[in-house]
C-alpha cells in the first residue's frame, strides 16, 4: 500500500499551516483505516448486525 501522505501536494501560495493540517488529517485517516482493518478480524455477529469487539 502506498503511503497516501506522499500524494499530498501543496497548492501554490497555500500556507504551510494548511499543508500541515492536510498531513495531520491524512495521518488520522490512515490510522483509522489501519484500526478498521484490525477490527475486521475481531467481529462477532449479533442479530444479523456486526459489532466490533
């Protein structure tokens, strides 16, 4: 899996704070995605719905 943080480009004239925010948000998204993958292996079925342990 490519590190999507490497795909972020800063528009000309954008503030460094904006770029930092984009990178920070991306890191959170990647962490949430990894966390979701972890939970995919830890699910149980209850009344037809899935719940994470």
